[in-house]
C-alpha cells in the first residue's frame, strides 16, 4: 500500500517523470549550481564582443598608409648621361626616365596616360611600349599608337646652382597638350 502524505509532511524533492517541472528542468532551466557557470559564460561572451568592436574601431583609427617615394631627388651630373639615349636607372625607384639629346635633357614620368601602367623602353624599336594595352610613345614622349589619349608627362628638371647636379621634381608636371613642354622648367638646355 502506498504511503499517504499528510499535510504536515514534506513533498518529495524529485518530481515525477512526465510532470511539468521535470520537462522545464530537461529544457535547460538554470539551477543554483549552474548559475555561476552561465553568468561566467555570459560575461566572457560580452567581453569577446566588446573586444571585437574595440579592435574594429582601433583598425579604423589607424588606416593603411601607402608611402610613395620622394618626389624630388638629385640625379647626378649632365656628363653622366649619354647623348641620344634614354636612361632607365631612375625608373624603378622614382618612376622617371631621363632623356638627353643634342639640345635638351628632360624627365619623362613613367606612367602610361591610358590607365596608369608602367611602359617599358624598347631600345631596339626606339619607343616606349605599355605592356597593358599596347600604347606606344616616341622617345620624346608623344603617343603614336594604342589607346593612350595623350603624351607622357614631363617632370620639372633643373640644375642645382649649389653643386651643378640635376634635380628632378615629380610634384611639378608638364603636359604637352596644354603647351607646357615649352616651359623652361620642363627641360635643361645642354
């Protein structure tokens, strides 16, 4: 015979299987024992989320910086350059070709006027040729083939009065289509 529970007795601590209390406990009810673990997990998750947001904000505050080479540099003396030749020693470092003929010396900026690729000097064909889309330029920098819309640009070039060295300043550019190649700062008389 089953024991009867009197009103003065305590009810059993474990609920019967299938009761509502047992179903809630099986679904993840937070007990006194699990509360510190749940609270610790919540704090760790909050700290991770705030740390992620702080790292995104920190990355935003310090963007990538692209360092460009100096725009003004000394390129040696006039006697260092051969008459009738295109000198490529400054192409890699500064993006400049120095061209000297019998009358003048000028600095061409090594950027194709079509889409900004770097052309190559082809000594055998006596021309600059862009590898991206085939634009061609004469030794003077004037375009004659391909999609380039205008000639190469010239950089300011002058002789330093203090030591007589050639100084090239890429921050000042001269455009042929604007008639700026006649500006005395766009060439040196040799």
